[in-house]
């Protein structure tokens, strides 16, 4: 049955839905509205039925539910079997996944099984037309297909990737890239149960023990972030960044160069290959503002940049810029904020 729906794979762990799935439901509702189709959510797990109302509230019209004690832990073969069979049965036109460890394992497996395309780490998704030039019949027009937009060649170009001839069109998106919409608890939907027989061969591997390490910092929900870059100079000098963040009640972020130099751990990295953040205030200290860093913080409500180079690209997006040596400026800011607090 061809539904042509827009689907989101709902990632859950111990019955807690990963934020990226809720963010994707918001994006899926925008895409589905344009396409005039419904939003479907794929939910696989054990005892996960209680999550269905939440999934409706974030925008799903239907939940394709596969519940089974054998789905207690994510393993590639059974989960991809369910997704592949649901797709074959209901023929959605788009399937979206979080670019998490699970999504990065599951989505390529599903894509290769269905012989369709997959674009990883999209930063935007849009609907539009595409003209394929020089086919045998001349130019061929494809209406309303998914533009899968992402940085390419080290972030130097933004590529729009299309999958005109194969369905479903599939993409992964990293956490924090799409804005989560407010839930509407009054929304209701329909459950479609997956009850197919599960071949024994799917369960060749077993999860014996799960060890989870919590992140040392939660940048995504911070309303103030003070980030340090290569200009900070050393791990020792990074104490200035920690101190400024502390007096402001904020979290500490960093550029990749600062992380690579060993000034701070990777959990603090902001940017294309770090965390995408949208705080109320982002203070960039000794960060030049390369495109890969800005990809992760440019949507902050207010940006203050401190840099000794007046031509640093970060000043192009900063709301307030301070040209100066961070070793002079930051201690003065710390003192000023401390005295306001008194
Ligand atoms: C595929 C790919 C993915 C990437 N992903 C990311 C990512 O997720 N996040 C990220 O940040 N980068 C990422 N990068 C790296 C990125 O291209 C830059 O190399 C990096 O952001 C630079 O970090 P920086 O601004 O701290 O260092 P630099 O570019 O070296 O800038 C240091 C700045 O400090 C200033 N400065 C120096 N001394 C002082 C001082 N005393 N006072 C004030 N200012 C001073 C300088 O004027 C300069 O502007 C990625 C690169 C690639 C290719």
C-alpha cells in the first residue's frame, strides 16, 4: 500500500525518546504539509507503547509500532528487518533518522537493502523540483522531491543532494540541527502494529551488557555558553574561559582546534562535527570563526566575539565585537560581572 508518507525513525533508550527524533518530527510535519501527506513514526522496542502519545504530540499522525521483548536492545539485523519490511509494505516517500550511533548503523543498512540513496548529516531539508538534464527523452522534471542539504568538501561548499529515481528518499540529521517544535498534547493519531514473523537468523548476536557514559557537559540546553579557541593558547589559560562561564552561570564550549590541542575534552566542541547550539548568549573567545565552527553556533540569539584580529571572520556574525587581547579583556569581564553580582 503506497502511503507516500514522511517517516521518522524514533530512537528510544529505556523508554526515553532521543531529542533528535522529536526535532525530526517537527521537520517532518513541515515537509508533509508541503507534500500534503501524513507523518509516520517508526517505533521499535519492548514496552514502548506508552511513548505513542508523546510521538503524536510532536507531529506524527501514525505510529508504526513493533513491540517485542526481543527488541529490548538495539541490534542491527532485527531493527533493520522491521524498518525494511514496513517501508516495503507502506511505501513512504521519505524516511529520516537521527545521525546518532544507532541512526548511523541502521540507516545505511536499510538503504542498501532497499537499494535507495542516503545522505548523512544533513543540515537542512526542503521540498523542491529538480530537472535532470540530457536523459533520452530530453530534460526530465521531477516534482516535489527532497533536497538533502549538507556541507561538503570540508564545509567549503553547501551541497544539495537529490535521489530522484529511488524511494524512499532517506537522510540522517544530527542532534540540535533542526529546531524542536512545541508539543501539542491534544493531537491524536493511529497505531499500526508490525506483527510479521521474525526469522531466527536475525538474532545471531546478543547484547550481554550495556555500558553508558554520560556526557560531561550539556551544551544543548545551556542558555549561556562561553567558548574558547586556539587563541586561548594553553590548557592552563583555559581557566579564564571556565571562570567567565562560571560567573555568568554558563557552560564551557570550545573550537575543534582547542579540542585537538588538548585544551579541553571533545564533549565541549561546538560546530559541524561537535554540538549544534542555540543559546541566548554565545561568547567566542580567541575563535577565528571558520565555517565549520559557525555551523554549530550561528543561530545563537546574541553573539559576542573577543579577538585580537579585527578581520577575524567571527566578527561578521557577532552582534558585539571586542578587538583586543583576551588575556586583558576576559579578566576585566570576570571582574565586572562579579561586581554586578555583589
Ligand atoms: C570536516 C571538518 C570539520 C570541522 N569541524 C569543526 C567543528 O565542529 N568545530 C570547530 O570549531 N572547528 C571545526 N573544524 C575546524 C575549523 O576549520 C577550524 O580549524 C577551527 O574552527 C579553528 O579553531 P580556532 O578558531 O579556535 O583556531 P584559529 O583559526 O587558529 O583561530 C584562533 C583565533 O584566535 C585569535 N587570537 C590569537 N591570540 C589571541 C589573543 N591573545 N586574544 C584574542 N584573540 C586571539 C586569532 O586572531 C584567531 O582568530 C572542522 C574542520 C573540518 C575540515
